[in-house]
C-alpha cells in the first residue's frame, strides 16, 4: 500500500508557512494544527506550519515522508449523546526540521519574514531553565535557549525592526506558560550579555501569551490502524486520535497586541480572554477534580475504568451531585457556563473509544486531591459549617486506598513518592482498633502538611472522615453499597 503523500491529494490547498511550531508530537498535531487546518478551510486563510523537532530521538519517521500530511480521527460523544468517529486530513503542516541535525535550517526560519507566530508544546518540562546552555550551542539543549537564540537571530537579521517581532503561543501544561517562557528567555539574554537594544526589542515588539489547552489525544490508533488504512487507501504513519471535546483559551493581557492567528474568530471552542485563571480553575475543579474525587471509591469497589464507573447509575449520580452541590457553587464563571462544561465533562468520561484506568489516575493521588479538590472542600466547610459529604467521603477513601484496606489491594498498590508512602504507613499504624486510635490516625492524616500544604485538621472534618473511614472498611465497598451512602447524604 502506498504511503500518504502530496500526489494522493493534489486537489488539497497547501498554505504558506507562517507558523513556527516547536514540537512534532500527537497533541499539537491533533489540537492546534487541526484547529488551524479547520480555520483555513472555513475562512479561506493561508496559515501553514513548519514543525521543529526540538530534541533528538523519538519517532524514527518524519512528517516529511508524508509531505506533512496526516489524519486526525475525532472520536467521542457529541453534545446530543451520539457517538462520533470521523477523520480529517490535515494539510497545514508543510515541513519538519530536526533542530539537532539542521540547526542552520531552524535559524533560517528566524530570517523568514513570513513567519510571524510561534507555537510550542515541548512537554511539561520543556519550559525550564538550564544553566549551562550557551549562545553558540548548535542547538542550545533547552527550548528557552533555542528561542533566545532564534529571537536574537531575527533581531539581527531585520535590524531590530518592530514589525518583525514574534507572537509566542505556549501550550505546555504548566501555569503561566507564556510568562515563564519569557522570563527564561530574558534570563538567557542577560547571562549571554546580549545587547540592551535587543532586550528592549524583546519587551516591546514580541508577545508571549499564556494558554490553557484541553483535549485528550490518545495518539496513534494501533489497534485498528490496518482497518483505517484500508478505508483511506494509503498508509498513514502519523494518524492520531483526539477526543470529540476540544477547548483552547489564549490569554491576551490588556497591554498585549491583538493575536495575529485568528483562531477564535472561526472556532467557538477557542477563547481569547484577558485572564485565563477562571478557565484554569474550572478545568482543574470540574474535570480533574471529578476524576480525583471518584477515583479511590472506584478502586476500592473493584471498578477499574472511568467508563465502567460513570456509566452506572451510582457513578453518574455521584459525579452529578459532586459537581452541582460541592464544586460549581465555589467557582467564579457564570453558572450556565460551568453547568455546560460539567455536562461536557460527564460526556467525555463515557467516551467508548478511551479506556482510562483508575489506577493510572491514582498516581500521586494525595497531591492531586490537594491541587484539585481541597479548595472546594474548605470553601464548603467555611460556607456551610459542616464538611462537604462527597468530598469528605472521597478524602476517607484515599486513606483506605493508600493503606490497602480493601479487597484486591495487593494488585492495586498506591503509586506515589516513597516519602509519602512512608508517612501514610506511619499514620496508619496509629489506628489500634479503638475509636481513640482511629481518631488519632485521622487527625494525623488531616494534619500532615506534606499531603495538603497545610493542616486541614478540624473537629468537624476529623469526625466525618473517621466515620466514613469506618463505613468504607467495615464491609467491602461496592457500587451498590455506595448508592446507599449517597442516599443517606
């Protein structure tokens, strides 16, 4: 079977390279590039992408083998509840350049007047300061080092002309991603002794935008690749799967210029806002928080996957009540927006094309509870004078899970740092079987700052967690018994 290439799709428009993209991975190709491709078709625009592979290794194949072409399969549950599986041939990617083999080719992009936007996703650790990066490295090992060198090359080539500054859209999964990239670029510029005029140009003529990205991208569909290629009529080594849901928030602060890339004008699921924080809080509290709240209850009940849990009446009821009673009232976006997002999250959890294991989600579960659920737990207690019933049940269930006090615990060991596991073990040893011993254990659990960042121990929460711990451990939990817990709360 012939491999996908331009000759097979001669009728498709191929846009002018105007975007430099750091990262060749599945996420950017199934999210940003997919959105750009749809925008080009809808708006008749001319935005092409040149992909730079930032590090050596990885996929032995390159996008150049397919002339930058590949398919994105959108799979999931639509707004009306129907199952969707559709393919789109993405044509906006024009070239891939390996920075480790062709650094001069990457520098040439800085000299190209057509390139005006930079997009990146270099993994969570990509935007990081590396102290021994040097200006003359070919290439600098870090992404911020590469960006500093490229920006300086552009400044020199265009003699500091303001019009040739870049707009950087960072999509790495860290807070304030654009701000952090700019901070490290400026640090390198200072350490390398680059011209004050260049640093002024960096500040005044370039923009670094913070973002929030949200789409699950499982990647290459290995299980049914052969069937799909038979339908396409060609081999596609770079096809990738993305869920039906997609949401992109770009933060344009008041002092930043309007975005050159007009994605939000043609995609209702791309939003430009002056403050990304409420959208970040919404995602963390509703999407991630729902996962973290139900995770230990599912695991100690013997329910292994997200889909299995949320398609049962009790799992659906737990999440519906959790989100509407204990999460949404404590977020700042309009209630209608939050409810719509929560409904979309519940549909995402039922996606039949993704088998998401609770044991994978349980990785570092206590710190996830701290970052995703604790604010709502404390806000509910402050407002109502009593613990949030479902958040508290989940908090007790995490203790049950980490201590292995449930059937099948040997096959579902907690996955966390050794120091955290040692602390949990020592806390569990405080329970001598007496009510006093159990309360002492729970008090130590709630008071451990390594878990929560600060002590959350209080008499009402301690009593509620101790009671829930007893309920969860006195008889093996299953979803039928969980239903009775919900009915009583």
